C-alpha cells in the first residue's frame, strides 16, 4: 500500500451510529486492522477497534485527531470474525461499532487497558478418567449419521431427557478434537456449567479447555477468551455470550437445550445465540448440533421441511430406566393434597421429592380485604410479591423492594391478606405436614450467594435433603439419581396466556420438570395439580406425545400467521412523556405504511408488556413479514428513517428482530 502523508484509520466505537470515525495513526499498518485502540473523544477517551486503513478522509484535516495507542499485545480480529459481526449487525439492524464492542469481553473494552493476570496453574482436581459407557445402538446411529458429513449442516438431536444426548455430543466432540479442530459447546445457564465442567474434566483430563460465562471474573474471562482466540484452548464451554468468541480452528458447535429462552439476549444487541451459532457454522462450513427434548417450533419446522436433519433418540439411555408415570390432580384448596400418600411413600423408601412451583417469594398478591387495595409496583404496575422471610415486597420485573408494612397504606386496616402461593409459602406448608423431612428451597433468592448452587447440589447428591422446593432454576438438565417424585403446583396460570409462545414454553417446562423424576433405575412419578385436565398441552403431555404436540402447534401457528411461518420485528419506544412515545410510533407507523412492501403488515402501537424504567412509558409496534428477505430490506430502510424521526426528541427506541416476547 502506497500511503502518502499520515495514515488515517477508521475506528469503530460503541456509539449508536452506523459509521466509524477517522483518526490519524502515523505508524498503523494493514496488520492493525481488527486491533483495539485508545482514542480521544470529546474531553475524554474511548476504546475502539480499527475497521480499515484509509488513503484519505472526508473530514477536514484539522478535525482529525490522533490515535493515542494501538494495543498490539493481543491478536487482531480476523476476516472470519468480521464476517460474523457484519452479519449480526446487518441482521439485527444494530450499528457495527456497538456490535463489535458488545462481542469483546468487558476487560478488553476498557480505557484502562488490559493487564494479563498472572496465570495461576490449578492442579487438575478432577478424578481420573472414568470408563466411558459404549454408545448404544440409537446413539451410534446418530453419531455416524452426523460424522458422515463434515460440511455445514444443522442437526437437530431430538431425544427425551436422559436419552444420552450429552454422550452423543461428547463422542462427536472427541472426533472433531481428534481432527485438530476446536469445539464450541453452548449451554443455557451458568447453573449448568459446574456439572458439565466436571463431566468434561473427567472425560478429557488433559484437554486444554475453558468455560466462559458471566459468573467468571472480568479479568479471567478476558484471559480465557484470548486463549480461545490464540487456539490454545481447544474447547469452549459457555453461555450465550460465548457464541462470538474468536476460534481460529472451529469445527463443531453444539447448542444444548436449544429451546431455552436464555439463548436470547434481551438488552443492547438483542441477538439469539442459537441463530448466530448457526450462521457461524454456515460461514465456517462445519456442522452444528441443536439438542433438545422439546425443540422450538422454529427448529421443528425446519426439521419437518428438511432444512435441518432430524435425529431421534426415543429411549432413555440407562438400561431399565423408563419414562415417569404422570398423574393429574385437582388443585389443593384445603387439607392434605391428593399427592400426600405418594409423598409419604417416597420418603419412606428413602427417595427424594421435588416440589416445583414457578413463583418465588411467599405470595404473589398482598391485598386489603377491607378496601380492596393491592400492593403494586409504582414503576411497572405489576403486583408486588410478598417475601415474608426478609419482610419485603419485591417487584420481580424491575427489582424494586419495599418494606412489608403491617397496615394497609390506604385505609389503615391491620388484617392484610395474601393470595396465591410462592416457594416460601409452599416450603412453610410442607414443613407443617412433613415436620421430620429435611427441606431445601432453591430459587433465585436462596441461590443469590455465589457458590450456593454448588453447595446445594452436593447436599442433594449426598442425600442430606428429602424434599426440594424450587422454581425452574432447579429443573434444567440436572441429574439427581435419588429423586423419584416430582410435584408441579400451579401450572394453570400459564395455560391461558395471550403470548403465542406460552403453550410451547409450558409444554417444555413441564416435560423438563417431569424428566427430573426417575433418572436412573428408579421409576419416577409426576403429579401435576390442575383444574383443567382436558387442556391440549396437558393431554399431549400425558400421552408422552411431543411430536404430536409440536405438529398441532405448528398447524395453529400457520393458521394464525405467527412464527415460524411469518417473521416478526418489534419497535419499542420509551420516554417520560407518553404523548411523545405514541406520536413517535404513529409517525414511524405512517412511514412504514408508506414504504411497506410485499407481505408486510404493520400493527397499531400498544403499551409494551415488558418492564420499563421508573417514570417512563414504553409502547411498541409490531411488524410482521411473510418473507424474511423482504422484511429485512424493509427494516434496513425503516431504521434510517427512525434515526431521523428520533432526532431532537427526548426518547429512546430499539428495534428487535425475532422478539421472544411481544
Ligand atoms: P441427556 O443429555 O439426553 O439428558 P445424558 O447423556 O446425560 O442424557 O445421559 C443420561 C444418563 O444416561 C447419564 O447418567 C449417562 O451417563 C447415561 N448414559 C448415556 N449413554 C449411555 C450408554 N450408552 N450406556 C449407559 N448409560 C448411558
Ligand atoms: Zn417494578
Ligand atoms: Zn385497606
């Protein structure tokens, strides 16, 4: 490159603008593209990433400032990293600068620079390699079918819980590692990582691998990210944020529990880690595996239409382990529940019980029987949940807490009442009629302390607990061999939701919970309390007929024009002044109607169901498209208009593609 005069670099910054900024960098070379830099910004400084070298700038020369520092101690982002970031930025209509900065670990985004921590070598505390069970016939068939194809393909491994999906992943991972390629294993929750970490360490005691999730300190996260980028770490186990980790020799991605909502980032860059993983595999031309006992309707549809390859594991892997027996029972109003005998018998056999209720706290409603007052969040207008232990009222949307007062703030009545049950109340009720049983409550309140989950797991596995009371936190992929009875309380509230994904979610959740019972040789029992035993979700569940449920649900979605048959995007706007919000959305709607396109429908603005900041109003506008490409083209031009429309208004907006909640 023949450069005359000082070199100009285009630097991407974490700003909501579609372009980068020009700076002078006398010593910059092509090698520096993709490197992080420190630049002056106003009176302060910012960290950015060099996007390109330029011959000239369109800015007046006296406006161009000097790069303060180019960090060359860390390798630059490479072409393959840029391809993914550019796709992501275009797909989600999110500025490239913000996309790039989102993808870097926090420690590498900071002006203070990055000092690598002294490497503390931990002695491997993993037990020596246990014997790996030989794959059964069904597992072998799946592994062989996938291995036959080293190029890009999406494989949906659909198998009941305990069918040995993880063993299938491990067997494939082993092959891919053996070919000198790196592997990315994505899981939905941090909670799931200690268990998988142990399993990985046992399986490959000498392998260099790292785990990446928000529970790892920032410094350590950056260090691990860099070892992955350098190719030293051969396997990355991580939550959604790990999907962007640079991996020069990546040859396989596994997305376990692909249906989980936690793969969707709900703020900033609102990406789906599962979808970005698929894009990554396509770009790198290697296979990707999506695993689930209850695939999303999107994946199921793709499998049904042949875009994904479907692999089915029908049986539980441990010989003799069978599916649990399901019973529906009416909701307990008073006295002992219908499942009291089953509970007692299980405890008498020395086995464990899980009581599942998807609501933490003591009670979801605090009201005054005298004047009708109800405790509600002043920010979100949802009800506040009673937390008796801490004597607080808490908003489960925005986190607001208030002191729980004895008297009604409206009329002064001191005989306040609660309605409904949360984990704390269920715990209290169980303590009353099983006084000798050892109880453990597990929800995000009791697990708030670091390390408490690991401690709880040890207690459960060591059989120091008889009854577990917990929320969905408890049910994801954990394997407790002594657990043989599961009771589900209060499933009914999700049966009648206006959200088009509610049935899908409830079915997945109930199946996951049920899957906790009888994992090993012990036959399991599941009791579900409901007043609607004829509901289609429950009927399908009783018949263990997931395929039928998915096919029926697909037919319904097709009829209603919901995903995966139509595509959605939602524009959300938020401001203190509600009139400003509605005026903005109305103008946005008019613009959209004017430029609309093939098969694009624009809905009316409505208040958003999502949590918002104190004193703000949030509304939303739904856009539905019959064709992905037309919708994307429309959104790309609409976003430009929205930026212009927004200018001069004190208002915040976001556009979300493929929203999970609307
Ligand atoms: P999933 O991921 O589908 O829930 P796992 O791979 O965790 O299932 O397997 C469930 C249980 O079955 C585990 O305890 C595992 O060790 C055991 N298992 C898996 N495959 C086999 C096999 N081929 N033979 C014997 N046991 C197996
Ligand atoms: Zn709130
Ligand atoms: Zn009152």
